[in-house]
C-alpha cells in the first residue's frame, strides 16, 4: 500500500527529473553545434559560393509571404487605431500607431514567426532528409565539413536577408496603413504623414533590423540543428521539422522581450 | 600500408555492437565482410573513415590512427578513401555529374576542365556515359548504386569501402556491380572492403572473407576456407541452415 503510494508520488518527480536532464542535454548539444559552426566559419572555400544561393532561397523567395502578412497587418492596424482613437485623439495618430507598431513590433515579429514556419521548416526538413538518407555522411566521406557546407551559408543568409525582408515588410505595412487611412478613414496623406513623423526616431529602424537579424540567426540555426540531429526516417524528419518551428517561434518571442528590455 | 582494426569496440547505450574487432586489410586485396543482419558490419565500415568513433581500440589507415587525426588531416585521409553507401546517398538536388564532381572539387589545384574529364571517365567506368545531366530521381536502383560507385572512385582513391553495394538488386545487376568492383581492383588497383549479405557476391569479389558475429570476427579466410569451415555458426550462415547454429553462442 505504502509502496504504491510512494510510486504514485515518485513517478511525476522522475518525469520532471528526466525532462530537466533531457532539456539540459539538448542545450549542451546545441552549444556544441554552435561551437562547431563558429569553427567552420573560416572555411570560406567551402561556404563562400553557396551564400548567394541561400540568400535567394531564404530571403528573396520569402518576400511574397512576408509582404502579404505585412500589408494586411498595416490595414488592420489603421482600422483598429481609428476605432480606438475616435473622439479621444486626433485621427493623425493613426499614422503614429501604424508606423511605430510596424517598426518596433509587428514588422519584425510577424515576419520572424512566418519565416520560422517557411524557412525554418524548409531547412529542418531538407537537412533532416539528408541526414536520414546518409547524404550528410556522404558529404563527410567526400571531405566536406557539413557545418561549413550546409549550416554556415544558411545562417549567414538568414542573418543578412531577414533584415532586408523585414525592412520591406515594415514599409509594406506602413503603405497598407496609409492606403487604408486614405480610402477608408477619410484621412489625407499629409495627415497620415504628420502622425507617422510625430514620434519617429531613426533608432526605430535600427531596432527593427537588429531584431530581424537576431530572428534570422535563430530561425536558420535552430532549423539546421534540428535537421542535422534528425533520426528515424520520415517520422523523425517530421518530428525535427515540428520541433524546429516550435523552438524558433518560442525563441523569437523571448528575444522580442529581451530586445525590448535591452534597447528601449 | 593497409587498413588495420585493433580491438575496436563500439556500443550504442547498453547495446554492444563491436566487442573487440581486429582485422587487417592488406594492400591490393578485397576483403568481404559478411554476417547476420544487425551484426555491426556497417558500423565497422563507418569507424574506418571516422564517421563513427570507436569507444575503444584503434583504427589505422596507412599507419595513421583515424580517431586521433585533427580535422584537416582526417579530411586528407578521406580523400584517399572512397565510400559507397548502401542506398547510394546521392545528393538529390544535384545532377549525376555534379554528384560525381563533389569529391573532385576538394582536390587542390584541379581545374574545371579536369573535373569534367574525370567525371566523364568515372561515369564511363561504371557504364553510365551520357547520364551526367540526369537527376538521381530519374535513375533506377542499380543506376543509382553505379553513380554512387562513380562518385566514390572519381578521386582515384587508394581504398574503396562498399556498404552492401548489391542489396536490393536483381541477380543480373548484382553481377554487374560485382564485376565493377573487380574491374576497379584490376584497373585502378584499389584495396577494398565489401560489406555484403550475399555470399555469392562475397565469393566473387573477396580475396578473403571475414564473418562478423557477436561483435567479433568469428572467421576470416579465403572463399575456399569459409566453404570448408567447421564452425557450426559459419556453416549455418554459409549453407543457409539456421538449425546448425541452434544453441551456438
């Protein structure tokens, strides 16, 4: 009787303990992976010619989805701002809210989350498939460092292209808000621009781009990590892809809070 | 110089796969390693090129301890060793020619014209001339294996390791692959290690045959010697009669 009660108490504790150990081991493996990637960076001969190709795949090809999301975010922001401010504040504050919110928060974060799904999942699935079909081993036997050949170009492309994609998304969101203000809120362009410039600071753009770069680093590095550690065939690749998207999304939100605390 | 495995031990968790394997592959010979499924043949092959690190023991290639080599020297050693994967492991996003050229692009000073010529020669050697622009998805299983073989030999390695090169192939294609392995030995003088389930293949290509069982080399000898072996477990494998191995550890 006592034994079974003890078992009833210890089982959840054992689960918590195992989870903690697994999590710590996961961080350790990621640390080792990150150290390996840093060690591979000087091997420019291997990754140099692949960066541009990855910049096109991860950045240019992601523009349509990023701009689509940004345009509708700008529209909704303008309408909600107008709804909230009516009778309380001058309508030109719509421009202020659209500009500030797109640059400081929604431009980088929504783009980051969308690309965690598009880019992170793509990388994890591609590298995971290569792993389970022994293509990673094949690279090794052909004297290629997989970290230099596969990871470094993707991470660099993410680091460089996410800020560019986010810059376009920020601009598209603001244009979306401006067109909405013009056509649905009876605002004039000078009114919208007045609001937009009211609290604008060049730092806002830098803040947006810094966040975007950190999200690009996260999405690509996490996607590569889960892809390269995939095992167990198609099911394992699916699991790795899901984990990459979930982990990237969570880290993006944590980084979002971190940058707000650190820079604002 | 040769490949030497000395007391190699490898376990995954509690499961011991290799429990002190010792084997020497002499220069110019082809050794076929046979054994039941799950006996650790592929694990053994992977330790030779450092894809897996043994828990204990030593792997020497040309006298160099594979596990102790710094990364740059390990990659230099790998340029002397071709590896043919069980399922070819071709890069899906590349054409056949690009696959075969991958190893060549790691050779310092080799220009594009030389790479192209070597790719063509390697594809000719495996009877796949004119297939360079195709993608792996457009090839049959046997053709994929031959491309894998062409990729492994493109750098003209001293050693070639074959991981079940004929598994899943029909008897005719199996014989074609076996003939290719023999041709590589004769024309390029490569030293080979062939992992196989197929005893007919092992007899055809192996100068010696080693049987891996229970984590150790249970038997090593010429094809003739393995045919005459008295060990019941070896006989069970050779004759395909599991009843002979009943009760044998």
